[in-house]
C-alpha cells in the first residue's frame, strides 16, 4: 500500500505499539522478542495484509534504519565490558576471526552450489556470505535475557555479535561494489581498511568528546541525569552519521567503537544512561524489524525455493557448528556449551537492513539499463533479499524460539538460587549471592517490593512463593538452593516443604522469625536460621572477633570465605601440601568435609583430597573466587 502523509503518523505509532506488545508477550512467554517482531511485520506487510508496502515510508526508510542501527549497535557495545571478555579470551578472538572467515567462505560456497542459476556469480555468493556472517546483539541479547548461561558463554556470544556486525557490514559494502555496475569498484582490502579505520577513528573521537562533556561541562544538578542521557544518545548518532559521511557504512564501526569506549570507562550517571539506552533501543529495534519484515515480498522467498532452504540448512547445521568447534578448541567450553553456541547463531538487523538497501540499489541500477543486464540485476536483487531473509526468518524462529529448550536439554543453564521474599533480608542475601556469580531469582508478590527489587537490578518472579506453579516458573526444577526468607514463618515452612517434596531441591533453608519455631522447623528436616540468633551471632562477632567480622562483612570487603566441591581431576588424590602452592596467592584451604567424616575439620598437610570433598577456601576476595574455579574445574 502506498504511504500518505495522513496515514504515516498513525502507521508509525501503530508499529511502535505493536512492537511494545510483542516485547511484553515475548517477556511473558520467555522467548526472544525478534520472533514476534518478524511475525508482526509479515502479517501487516506485503506478505500479509499489505498495510505497509514499498512506498509507505518513501525514500526515508534507509535513513531511519541507519540511525536505528547506530543506536542498537552503540547500546550493545556499551554493555560489552572488557572484564567480561576475559571470561573466554581465546575463543572470543577465534570466533570473530577464524570463525567469521569460515562463515564467510562456507556460506558463499553453499550459495554458489545451491543455486544453479547463472545469475549467482561468486561475487554475489560472497556478498550473501558476508551479510550472513553477522549474528548481532539484536538477536543474541534477547536470547541471553531468557537463557542465563555461564559468563564465558555469554561473553563469547555477545562479543561475536558486536564485532561481526561491524566487520560483516563493512565487508558486504566492499563486495557489493563488485556486484553493482553503478558503483566503481575499488581494491577490496583497501576499501575494508578505509571503512574500518574511519569508523575506529571517528568513534574514538566522539567517545572522547562525550566523555569530556560528561565529566567536565558544568551541568546544573537537576538536569544533569537527563542531559547526560541526551549527550550519549547524540554521540551515538553523530558517530554513525559522521563516519558514514566520510566512508559508506563506516558508521557501524564508529557507533560500536564509541559505545565500547564509553562503556568501559567510569563516567557519571551510568545507570541512568543504561536504562535510557535500553528503552530507546527496544523502541527502534521493534520498529525497524517490523518495518523491514513488512517490506519483504512473498515472491522473493518463494523464488529462492529449495536452493534457499539448502542454504539455511548448510548455515545452521554445518557451517555454524564447524566454526564454533574450531574456534573453541582447547578452551574451557564444555562439549554441551559448544553445542549450545553452535545452535545459537540467528541473524539480525544488520543483514536485514543492508540486504534491503542493496536490493533497492540493484533494482535502481536495473532501471538504468535494458535487456538481459536489467533482468540479471533484478534476479540478483531477488536472490539476495530472499536468501538473506529466509536465513533470518529460519534462524530467528527456530534458534531463537527453541534456545531455552535446547539449553535446558544440554544442561548449560547454571542452577539457580531462589529466594522467596524480596524484603530487606532477601535483597541483602541476593546481593551477596550475585556478587559471587550465583544465578539468583527472587519471588515476591507485593507490588512495591517487586518494583524496588527490580529497580535494584534483581530478577523477580511475581507471585506467591507457596504456590507450586510460581516456584516452577521461577526455576525451582533447576534450583540448587531455595531460601524461604519472608516475614511469615508459616509461609517459610510451606515453601521449604514444597521445595523438598515437589522439586527435590538439595538445599532448602528457612528463616525463622520466631525463635520458638526453630525446633519445629528442624524436626521437619528444614535447615533453619533464627533471625534473633543470627543477629546475636553478628553482634558477638563484632565484640569478640571484630577484625575478621569487618574483613568479611564491610562494604568493599577484601576477604572472603567460600565452600566448593572438589571436581578438578588434577587435585583429586593429592595431599594438601601439594595443593596449597597450586592455589592462587592469598588463598588457603581452611576446612574440609566429605563422606569420610561427618563434621568439617581443619586438614593436615598430609590430608588427601577425594572426589566429592567439600573444601572451605579462605583468603582475599578475588583469590578465593579464582580458587573456587580451580577446585571446581570450571
């Protein structure tokens, strides 16, 4: 349907409204939102109701998409912290180099041999291959929001998405110049280096200017948070537009560079900026995905037919697993984690937007010529758009929709700690547990408490913790610990019994608000902490052991004590005298407990660790965390 000025505003508002509803529905069903964005776009676009068509946005769609991509890429890069990259440095580097090369070449070969048409030259095949290298934060982040995998897996996927978005866009633009006769081609390597270098330089300059303004410009106290958010948003758009003005498609690299640079330095109002950028990103992401999906003609998908399906299968079932297993060889990833990363490779906004732009340019070039060349360019545009979108649809729907199910089957989701009760006790406990890397979910039904807990950054399941369905929804079937921490002893007892009987949780701990109830709780087999006794112990520690009490409990504490099961094969069967030097500096084995002894004991130098022993590590905070990873074999 052709657009008109009278209908354009309600159409844009309607798309944004549908995008927000899709996001709410996706959050409710715990599946990536891109699935609903694509479905909405197909329904209201040319494949469906034809409410949105080629002329709806006139010539403004490419500019809108470009600015949206700038915000999306900037926001994804802003959250990419260098300290997280250290979780899987070798695998991450190989994924964006060797892995990307395998994806590019493998996809190009699959495209070339799947299509028997003479219209598919090697140049076009490599163009499609370059576009389909990109996974991107637009599709990876929503999956990781509903599939809480280990940090090393998340870091590898997020980094791959950010970096490959940039390199894929630049490589695709350079290769496109060999396909489009209306563009004078240049040396491929020179073109890539020019765009990447321009993007890096412009991104760093913009990041530096924004950082300076955030730090030193005299902002009035009342307006400072708002002005900081607007400065960062303007920086993302200026970086993109400035680099694109110098070199086509260098803007993606500039936005990513600026986002990563700002995200890894301390500056004022970081939390305000993160929340604001996240909200803006959701809006533009929903609009762009729906708008692009709506532009797709059903004939483009039908035209690629069986050949397109072969490409999809090759990309998802052959090329992706190959590049993942090659990239993660010799790293800390388990086989199941490698299989999960192999499965999670959906394509997103960069291939969709750039492929749409290229198809438009090829069709425009076809109008400038006649005869066989015009027909060839039109066919190439259809194959390019149809193949790229078919891969996007298939990978987003199947990989995005089944990601959580696959993760659960492969057992790559870390077991959860569920805290029933989001009051001061529950939130304080959640803070300590999350600080050491636990996967924590709070169950709470009071609306004000839920809002407070979410504002503090905790994952919250709304509902009554004594309800079996609520416990199941919070992940009790995959929980290693359930803590009943409400102010109601009856509720705490019922939660404890449900966790033990219905979900077979290994460790269930209850808070007893009334000291008289402790004995009754323990008679039922519930490990119980008396609020009164806990307070008394804390006061006693401050009186009798002030040094160690401050060392372990003060804000910014330097010390820690943690218990961990011995799973590292290199430690099993060795005496403590040999294990001590293997541990990180300032980390000691304080206690050992296991099947051979009922109570924990201080081990002698000759004590030999057995599989299943529980060791208590004492020392400096970071040393203890490193020691836990070593002892557990993680």
